[in-house]
């Protein structure tokens, strides 16, 4: 740097004030957090769409709710079972199985859990959406099988959060 350059710089800086250290601009810029511009509108649209039809109306075409109880099972017990008031202690999922595969697995599952003194289990049979015009084949078979087995006291379709009409709570008689 020459003397002329220093003089030019100092003359350009005439009247300038020194900045305090805490008033300086930070060296790196902080980027604002990204946000979804249409998130609220999307959420409202989904909510409105979900409220258009009652879930029972939607599921009605895919097989109704299942319900069965032995004569000695009381109304209070059935109400508690329907509301999901019993702790589910085991679960089996029969989705995609043939009737020949599902029946022995379900029989063994029910027998084993009754022997283990478990009171309530969940059986997921599906809603039969993949069965086409035949309707819910596995669901109908499970309904029929469970009614015949002595260690089954009662069963009802589950609450919506547990599978709705695609699953059942089964109340077992302890052995």
C-alpha cells in the first residue's frame, strides 16, 4: 500500500464512527425455519372429508360388526368388551391366509391363550375388501369357528382404533 492509498482511505473515512462489538452483523446468516405454506388448509380439507360419512356407513358394505356371547355372559361384561375395556393380552393376524391355514392357527391360538389363563385376545381377520363379490370369507369363517369352540365365551368387533370391523375382541374361558 502506498502513502497515497493510505491518505485516500483516511479521507474517505472522515466522520466515520467506530462500531461497538455487539452491534456488528454476525458473520453467518441464520436461515429461517422452513414451514409448509398450505399445511393448515390441507389439514382442514382432510378433516372435512373425513366428516362427510360416518365410519359405520362406510364399513357397512364390507360386512357388519360381529357379536356373540354365551347365555351366561352378562350385559355388563358385553358392554365392557365392546368398549375395549379389557386388556388385550395376545393378538393373531390372519390377514392373507387361506381358510385351511387360518383355522388350525386360530384354534391353536385360542387353546394356548385359554391355557395361559388369558382373558381377552384380539383376532385380526380383515374386512374382506380383497374378496370381491364373495364378501369377507375369512371373517365369516372366524365368526362360525369361534361360536363352536367351548373356551370362547364371547366376541365383538373391535373399536375403530383397534381395527373396527376387521378385528374382534375375544373373551376366553380360563381352563
